[in-house]
């Protein structure tokens, strides 16, 4: 019995898969939501270097029509809607719909038929038809044709880009610099996205995959990110930084903190960091077993509970899942926690700077679970005894001591013997 060939998955299913990846879903979730076997999804993801091919831009993300769009166009044609009305129904430009119909409308001429009951019918008028599925097949065929990558066909440009990548320049820096260095030679111009495609997408064939080690991230697969509007929140009832009191921004009032985790090898270990914004005073959270929400909650309540109440006004943290129990921390310390916007580390600038200093003592790629609490106190003291330019070379410890002294003996109040 002959074996039927396995049908090829339609490109709209591939687009659906890449749409889920771009929305930040995992491979498993994207496989389920797109209806494509997990093994096939994994193969697509690896071969594409973790980034969707240009020809598979997901629905709504570019100029390409989907099978759903084409079915809407067919319905509009059947209703004899205008071009503009059809374009509005699929949220596209009228010119896009017009080009689609010009390319895929075909006519059927009905010739005279045989005699029926002794009479012969004359020819029917010409009818114009639009088949969305035929149009989709044509578009898929056109999109899948082999195209020579610019970096693969231009050896001089290929070598120039490779050399600059080896100098640790980013693709964006290379693309813009080439336009300056070869202003009169457009053949030596290339977009940064083309460079990324050549690095990451298997089969583009232009640049060696090992050149990715010269990129800042060093990733061999491109990591998709969700757009902020598509990001599913993992922290319930969080209060965003936009609702934080205005007094926090100018650093004049002490008691406002910034916090985060620095992580070790494979993100399996971590140390919590807390920095007071006015003085720069640093405290470290010991997390030897795990850095989940409960462990961070217990350490924060214990460590910050030793502070006087006037030094526990607010904490600003990023949107890490370790702060899922923020409501419990707020209740225990009577101290609200505010969350930064996604991908906005400058909103915790003091903490980011401190974490950079801490890497001298806790290098990246090492196991942080083995450090004893006494060593964490030693490192914190090192940072707190470090003179700071913004304090006219006073140390954070000296600035905080001055704040505590003023709180106990306010200016203008006579001291009694």
C-alpha cells in the first residue's frame, strides 16, 4: 500500500508560531497555541537562530497579508464592497488591497452550452473571482523563493563586516559606519538587521555563527522579547513607579531604597542588594538556599526590620518574580514597594551602579550560595566606607550617621545636659 507523503505545514501556521514567540511565549506554549508539533517548532527556532525569518512576519506586524486577511477580502468582493471598505475591514491600506486583487483576480467565461429542451443558451457574461487560498499559495511560493544574502554575494562587504565584528563593534555601529566610510559606494551599505540575519539564521550562509561571541550579549541564538503592551504581568497588584511620591526623585529625604538581585552561575544562586538613595548606604541579603519570593521576603523583613522607622519609607524594585510577595513585605515593614517599568534599569540607577561595584567581590558566572553572611557584611562595609564624589568625598556610612544624628537631635532644638 503506497505511503502518502506528509503534507507540508502551511506558512500561516509558521507565522502563527513566530507570532507567539515574539509575544514572549516559550517553545512549548507556542507549539500548543499554533497547533504545530513541538519537535517541528524546536527545529524552526534553532534553524532561524531564535528570530523569525523576514518572510514570516506575524499577522499585524508588517505589510504581509494573512490567510484570514485574504478571506476577508474575498467576502468583501462577494458583497461588492469598495476597495476602501475592504481595506478598513482588515486594517490595511487601500493600495495593499488593490495590488492583491490585481495580482490574484481571474475571470471565468461561460461559453454556450448544449441544447436543453431544444434550445441553446447563449454565453454568460464574464465573472471575476478571487480565491483567498489560491492567493495564499501564490504568496507563499513567492516568499519562499531562494534569495542570495547580500553578505554572501559581496565578498568585500563580507570581509569588512567580519573584521569589524571581530573588533567587537555592534551590527548597528557597523551598518552606520559603513555609510560614512563608503559614502559613494551603496554596494558597501548593509542594514544592521541583515547582519543579525546573517549571524543567526541558518542557511543565510554569509557570516560564521561563531562571530556571535563578539556581540555584547554573546548569544548564539537571538532572544525574542515581548513588547511592553504584550507583557503578561507575573506580579499581582503591583504599584508602578509612576505612582511613587515625588520626594523620592530628588534624594533630599532619606529612607527611600532601591533593590535588586545579583545572580550567579546559570541564575541558580543570588544575593539581594538594597541601597539607600540619599546616602548610598548598602545592605546585602543572604540567600544561600534559594532566591524565590518567600526567601527574599523573609530576608528583607529581617534585615530592614532593624532600621529605624523613618528610614523605611519606600523601596523601588524591578519586575522580578522574586518580589511576588511584595504585599506581605509592605504589611510587615509598613513600607510600600514600587516597581520599575520593563527594561528601564535607569529607574534604579543607584542600585545598578552599586551592583556593578559588587561584581568585584562576586564575579559573574560564580556560585553565590557559598558566601557566608559575615563575608556579605564585610563587602557591604567596604562599599559603605568608600568615599563618594557626590558627597564631597564623605562615605555613605558617614552620611547616614549624620542623618541619624540629626534625627535624634534636630537643628534648632537645645540639647539638655
